[in-house]
C-alpha cells in the first residue's frame, strides 16, 4: 500500500518501537478501553419492533444507557466502500476502495491510499485488536492483532463475490497478524469461517426453496456461534485498548429474506413466505453475541455499535437497475438492498455508551456520519484529528461536550 500522505514509513518505524514507547509511559494514566461492534446492514426498521417486543434486551440496555440514532453513510453504500471511509474519514475516491471490485480486482488493503485508524492508534502506543472487520484483507501490521473479515480470499472465491473460507482455506494473503497467532486460533477457537455464508443462487433454490433456506440459515447460525467464540476468546486472552469486531450475517440474510408481504418488488412467496422470522432472528442472534461482549464491558469502557448502512426493500426502478441484484451475488433473488444511489435512503445505525456519554439520548436527523467515527475514537485517546480527515468529533454525544471534548 502507498498512502498519499507522508509518514507511513515513520508510522511503521514507530509501530516497531511502540512497545518501548508504552514502557516509558507505564506510569501514565491507563488508556481508555474502547470496543466497537460492527453489525453489517443493521436496520432500525427491523430493530425497532423487536426492541418494542422486548426481544433485544441487551441492545435495549445499551440504548438506555447511551446515545443512539441514524448514521449517515456514503452514496451507493456497500461494506468495503463504507468501512474504508470509516477507517480513514476520507471519501471513497480519496481512499481508493470504491466498491467490491476496483479496477477489476477484489477490494483489498493494498488499495488503501489514506492512513487508517489502526495505523494512527498503533503509532501512538494504543494497543489494537481487530477481528472480522470487512476490507481488512490482507491484514496489516498493528500494535496488537488483526484477523481479516469480509472479502478475505480463499478456496472457490470468485472476484467480487463474497465467500466464506475457513481460516485454513485462506489464499492470496495473510488473514492473521501476527502470523504466529493463526496456529493459536486454530487450536483454541477452531477452524472458523472467516465471513458469512454466500447466498444461494437462483438455480440452487429452484424447486427446493424451503430446504435450501433452512440449510443456509443453519450455516449462518454455525458461523455466528463461531464468531461469538472467537470474539470472547480474543477479549479474554488478548485484551487491547481498542477492539473492533464485526458480524456480517445480518446484512446477508436481509438481502433475500427481508420479510415483506404481501407484495413488493422482488416478492416471491416461494422464498419470502417460507421463513418470515429469518431476518428478525438475525438480530435476536446478534443480541446474544452482544451479551457475551458485554461481559467484557465495565463502567470505564466505551462501547460503540455501528452499521455501515441499513438495508431497505427494493423500491427504485429495480426492473431496469443493473445493480438491483448485484450487491453481493450474481443470481440470488434479492428483495432488499443497500446500494441505493442516495445513501440517505439507507442510513446505518449508531449506538454509543461509556464514561461521559449522554444517557437515553436520540440523535435526530444526520448528526452522526461514518466520517465521524475515526475522529471521535482518536479524540478519546487524545490524538489530534489529522488534517485530511473529513469528519468531526461527535461532541454532541458527550455530557460536558464544551470543554472536555471539543479540542480540535
Ligand atoms: Zn449487503
């Protein structure tokens, strides 16, 4: 990778020197502990009724004790495009990861032209742990560990199409930094799937929809339970100042099993009337993962739950839109998507809880955007916002925002 800004070489030198730096600082105040949980495509339209029914007790608790709202995203949002925007707080055209495929090649970290959050944190002596975050393959050196996520390449992966290689099946780059950690994970966590299962094709579904849907959902459950085990293992055995973990199955399920009846563009009762519980169940599953992560959250921990975009039923000129079925898969009959030209049609979600963050506060409109995540996190570690970053520190989520937070 070649970052546009100078200082990468310096960053890497400092990265190597980080343990020394940390030792010299050993009498300084401990660094804030921050955990970010990404839930791809998390959609308020589906969360709200589940919250009202009391089916998401852990998320409800975080919302009650925190600040929440929509998260403004970029145009035509998809995971690599938005995550790289969050990592760098720069525009897709600036950081270079504009979509699943860039210049005919599947998006990867070598394309990143702006310096990402893990580099800034590492060179400032903050320990970093990242697991299953989209668009982090091949992994990059950090002051901690990194395990890649969505768009990791492996056996049977075609360019630009999502697949789910096991850790041992990854090809074309390193999925784990440091490399020595791979054997440890295989031994203690197992040979887990690194991303959510790809969606079945139209051909695989035709004629045996109920069985194909059930089998796919079973695999999704397995992948979620493996991820929960991985996250718990990392938070227990490799605690870091900053941790970012991500789940992807919610988005994938929403694309083709979004429960919309009786009719919507794309509605096919043979598929969409079979398991109307499938998509809501993903969030109930997520709430269980959240419960396991909350065991690692104390009153001094900042917790952010984010989605890169939401997901909405097909509604805009889909019959003639070549992108309608192209979010992740070639022929899956989709009923919902997020790749709308206007990103404001499909905002992500934002929930934050921690020391000094306002309780039970809803952000109205688009106060928070994907550009603001990195500046806000850097700020919590006392790191000044680099000039190229386009977001702002989310002072509005803090009590005492005036003096304490607005330093830039
Ligand atoms: Zn998607």
